[in-house]
């Protein structure tokens, strides 16, 4: 059951719309924007992935040096130590690297459909963000914006936090979840005096890619971790599930839009409803996706058959989701919150 009303203007942003961050780089793809409103405008904090222009027989691996300068590792495609079956990740001499380096770029709009680039760009800093920063969720709690993002390095995939109150100055808090973790969405309201966040720890050896809940008194130190949403066998979400943006407060509970993938790496969107006072309690969940990959720009691209969101806006019953399509383009779609709630299957 696809409940999405896609923007006829899709895609809203594509790589050709963005100038690279350095002369020797090109923009490969745009992905998965965080979304927020500020001073009567709509903003997207887009993940921009870049690399050197391809050359025959060669592969380039961009990363940031200890001095936070860009450095490029050049490899030969026929190198016997190179494993490069995945367009996103390679393995060289036993170590994993990304084929692109990502940073966060700001775009603004008056109407939510036509976006222009703003000067602000946030790059990875330090050895724990050497391979870049990705997929930022933006949560506003009172007067502070909390930016949770994936921080990638040779040490693993972790979650960093930066905060701002004016979108001019940013305070970096380092890693708030160590590897392997991602998909952190902080609730935009405290519950019983505490911050809550969804996150996704995972292991290559045991367990799975499930959605967890954590709580905190300061948004920096997190505890009381609980696994609340798991993958389901023989379904559209049998391989991984992960949180989207901050949960939406409704009369029936906290509504979370999440992404899920199957064994064929097909990404769809689903929804789960959590108890208002105890968000560790799952009340209802999608049996089928609320949004599936079906348009050509979702099926074909850098990594096809993907719709992935970590940003939305709420206006009454209207939910506007901005999403990455095929790991290459930025698109938009509208939903009815009431329709999503009615589509859920309540748990006994």
C-alpha cells in the first residue's frame, strides 16, 4: 500500500545542481537530507558525496587527513588486493574504505519545492570522521537544534552530534554512540524530563540491524537501551530496519517513519507507533510499506531501488517527507498522517 503523493517536480535536487567542494572533485550523488524550518524558510541539510572524476583502470578513495585536509588514495582496478563489488564500499588489503567522501550542505526554499544552495557546509573533522559525515537528522528541542549524523572512519561507523541555536555557530560533542551504530533520531520533546533517541546498533557476527531506544538526561550520555523494532522474516523488511527522522507526536502515540530493506537491498518506508509515555512500548506497525520504490528515479541510480528518509515536516495532518532516491537524487512526497495511522496493524 503506497500512501505517498510524490511531488511532480521530482527530483528536486540532483548532482548537477551542486558545485563540488574542491576543484579536483565532482559530485557523485546527493542523499538523505535532514529537514527543518528556520526564520520562515524550509531547509534541507543534504548529504553530498564526492570523488575524483573516474579514470580508466583506476579507482580513487578520498578521505581527510589528520590535518582535516583532503587526500586521495589512488588504486588500480586490477590490483589483486582490491575487492570492489559494492559501488559504495571497497576493501583493500583487508581494510574497508568508502568510494566517496560525504559532507553536509545546506539548501533553502520558500515553497518547499524549489531549493537553492546556501554557503553553509559541514565537513568531517578528526580521525573519527576521516571518511566523512552522512545522513544527518535534525531535531529541535526547545531552542536548540541537535544534529545527529553518521561519522565514518577506519575505526567503524559511529554517530556524532553537533548542536546550534543560530545556524551560524556549531558546538561539536564528538561521538555519542560508538561503532557500529547509525540512524539516530532524537525525539523533539522530553518525556518525563528525559531525552529519548532511536538508534541502530549492529554486529557483523550476531544479532541484526534493529531499531533500539535510548534515554538521556543531557543528550550526550545515553543509557537504558532497549530493542523495540526488529526485522521480520520473509518480508519486505527481512534484512534491516532503521529510524528516519524524529518521531511525530500524535494523539495515538509517537509515529515513527522508518526505512527497511530486504535481502535484495530494496529500501522502502514503513511506520511504527510508540506509546506516548513509554516509547519502548510498540503499539502498532506497518504490515506493508507506506512507500515503495516504483518511479524510474527511485529504481535507477547510483544504488537503485532505494527510497530513504531522515527528514520531514508536519503541518496538521499533512506530512511532507524529503527523501533520497536511488542514493543519487533528492525528492519529496506528501502523506496524510491519519491515513498512515489507519494503515497500521495494532499489536495484541
